[in-house]
């Protein structure tokens, strides 16, 4: 069985929240992305990239962060992004 690379949470407040493990496009650094669709905006959210010289250590950090993100943590991230986005669109 392959390693889990994504999670989708169903939030009563924010709808679907997608959490993925991937790499950055430019440098190929391992990252965790948290994405959702705020009201009135498109698909957005933060990427947490790890640029350690040792790729094994960087992937261990990604795995650790990914494992720690549950529905509650995903909603906190979505809330913070939503607050920033609402400040921009007001």
C-alpha cells in the first residue's frame, strides 16, 4: 500500500479542506499544503515548505507536520487565511 499523500476534511464552517504532501515547483523542496475555497475567492491556502540541505530531514518534517494536521488544525489554518482574505476583499 502506498503512503498517504492527501487528506480531505469536511468542515461545517469552511467546507472541504485539502491537505497534501508534495514538492515546491521551483526548487523541489518538500512541502505540506493546506487549501480550501473561502467565500467569494478561489482555491487558496498556505504552503509550508522545508528547504533543509538534507532531503531526508526535510521529508521527516513534512511527514510530521502532515500527521499533526487534523480537522481542528485545518480549521485554525483556514480561519487565519479567511481572516486575511476578508481583510483584502473588504
